[in-house]
C-alpha cells in the first residue's frame, strides 16, 4: 500500500474540516509546488474568501500570479494583502508585500 501524498492528505482533511485556514493554505501551496497554478489560485481564492485576514495567502497568491506574468492581478492581490496586514497589525507581512509591490511596480 502506498503512502498518501500531501495533496491527498490535505484534500481529505479539508473534506472533514472545510474552514481550516492552515490546511487550505497548505493545499494551495502544494498545488503551486506541483505546477498546478490554476488550482492553486482557486484554493488561495477560497482561503481568502473564508479568511480575509490570512495575510500569507495574499502574498503567496501574488507570487503565483507574478510567476504566470499576471502582474496587474498580482498587484491587486498585494494591495488587498497590505490592507489585511494593516488590519491585523502584521508588520512582517506588510513589509514583505510592500517590498514585492515596489519590486514589480
């Protein structure tokens, strides 16, 4: 019997716990790592709809969009993430996203 992959484990966990932010983020990251960027972006979108203050989701979604050459969408994602970081007082995330926004400017 083969070991389940991280994608399988996270998918199964989310079936049982659909509002778990960390698992949704992990699933999106696994899809991104596997090169399944459209599916990754769908998962980031679900994450941010359910958890609008999950700042890492904005940052990683923006990085995924930028890798695809979708710079205008990446900028909008970063701007939304910066707003979330300000709301939550997450200075580290704010700094990272502001830096990326300036870089892709």
